[in-house]
C-alpha cells in the first residue's frame, strides 16, 4: 500500500461520520444508505488525487459527499417519505444511547427525506453548525442567498414536522 493510499484510508476513517450522516439523510432504507455510502467513498477515492489541501479535507469531503448524494438520488429516483416535530434540538451529537432521543432522531430523518435534495443539503449544513460564510463557499452562492434558502428549507421542514404530528 502506498503512502497516498494509507493517507486516504486514515482520512476516510477519521471522517466516515460525515459520509454516514449524509447517507442517512438522503436514503431511508438501509440497503440504499449502504449503496450511497459506498458510492460516496468511491467518488471521494476517484477525486482524491485532485485534493490539493487548499481547504480542510472535511470541507472537500462535504462537497463531494453532498454532490454525490444529490446525483445518486436523482439518478436512482429513490425517494422515501416519513415524519416528526420541531428540529431545533436535533443537533447531531454523539451521546450515550437514549431511546427517546433515538426515536426523535429517526423521526427527524424521516421528515428530512421528504425535502428536495438542495433543501436537504441546507438542513445538513444547519445540523452540522456551518456558518453562513462556510455554506456560501460550499454551495457557491452569496451569504444573503444562503440565509434566504436556509430559512426556506427550515420552514419547509417545520411544515412537514407539524403536519405529521
């Protein structure tokens, strides 16, 4: 194994949570999530030689993973439909297992599955505590446009959550 391959594997291992979260956000069924997880890893591996280190690996990974998820969703025409409640308390945090939190998180993902791919990306960035500036850089839009699109995505999600109570 070359040092480049080893470096890649270490970075993927360190940041696999990003890939898992995006896979779970875009795909409801376990098999679909697994397929998307593998597709993201494959696309990251293909693009890795072009990673120049001008940004953090995680920033670069977010962009590839979200783009792959959107393309995967569109190309496979896979959609899942589901439901939940208010999402302001659903920041993704690793804590001890708690059935109530697990149920709320599951319901949150179900509601997210009803959003279009772009709104899912905005909600993902929100849940990951990205700043408006970081989102603007990732999405290639202005910070003002980020605020507008973020509010719209959050409002859509709130509507879904309230309609499914």
